[in-house]
C-alpha cells in the first residue's frame, strides 16, 4: 500500500484523538452498556441501544485512525532544507493579483486538510501549482471558475 504524506502536527493530533478514544471514550461506553444491561429487557432498552450505537461509532473511528496512521509518512517540515521552495508542510502566503487579496495556506495531507483553517491538501489545484515555487514567483491556478493568478509573498517552514 502507498504511504500518504502527513505533517508531524497532523499525526500528533490523530494520535491524541486515538488515545482519548481508547482511554476515555471506550471505557465510558463499556460502562454505559453494562449499566444499561442491568436495567433488564434489552429489546426495549433505549439506553442500551444508544450505547451500543455509540460503541460502534467509536470503534469505527479507532479503526480509521489506526489505518490512517499506519499508512502515514510523517514529514516534519522544520527538519527539511527546502531552500526557500514551497514543499509539503510549508506555510505559504500568496497574493491574488486580480483582487489584491492576501491569504496564507499550510500545505498538508488529505486527511488533515481543512479549508476553514487554511489547511489545503497537497493534492488541491492551488497546492499543486505552488509546490516547487518560491517567494516572488507567480503561479496560475486552474480553478473551476477560471484561472487565478497568484504571487507568492512568503514561504515559511513552521
């Protein structure tokens, strides 16, 4: 199976979620199921069914996170020497040449991408256009509504 790039921060966040699920949520749900069983008839016991459904969701999330982490190629951008070029994990500030709007993106793995936090997937059109470029370069991003011209203002490795 192919490894998928992931930032060090992304891997740490997933590991923290996994630890919480295993050490806090799983035992709490197991206890809720045991308590609900003590209430008798399981066919009509809403607490039991709700706890079992929650258990299924938690177990599925644990399995998903473990699978994601097992396929992750964790990249710590602070340990790279990209010589000013945009690479996976870089934080890039760009200027939209047409609108004069500045925006900063962090280029992350697919599982970490969250546009509201300005974390964009390495496979997104803008990230693909930026990779390998450096501060001062102009790039054209092919977007669904037409091409967008950007100038790279700053590249950071944080």
